[in-house]
C-alpha cells in the first residue's frame, strides 16, 4: 500500500479511522508545519516465547519417547545452585 500524507488537523479529527487504516496496512505520515513529520505504521508483534506449560509438556514427551527421565546436566545444576544462593531481593523502590 502507498504512503498517505495527511495534515495534523485531520489526524486530530479522525484518529480512530486513521488507526484503523494503519492496522489494515496503510502507511500514514502526519505533517505539521511547526514540527517534523510523524510516520504511523504497524510493528511486528513481540514474541513472548512459549508458555511454561507448553515447555513442560514438550519435555514430558521427550521423556516418554526416550523411556527415561530427563536429568539436569551437573554443570548447569551447579550454576543454578550458585545463582540461587547469591540472588538478592528485588529493589522495587523505583516503582513507587
């Protein structure tokens, strides 16, 4: 789809319609004589990874396929024990 240029005044009047057009794939540039233009475009969705339930189900399927339980590598286990032993409480003072 082509890029559409619109004045700021139109964007202010029709923001819901303009957002719908952008979500439909249109690239819109909002122009204002007193400021640099602004481009509205969609961004790709952020990958959040897999849910832990899916990971656990996958690991259980591997265990079933192999016929034996999965065991944590000793070096990894040692690293995790060290991390847990040395972790500090979360500083939430900036959240207030």
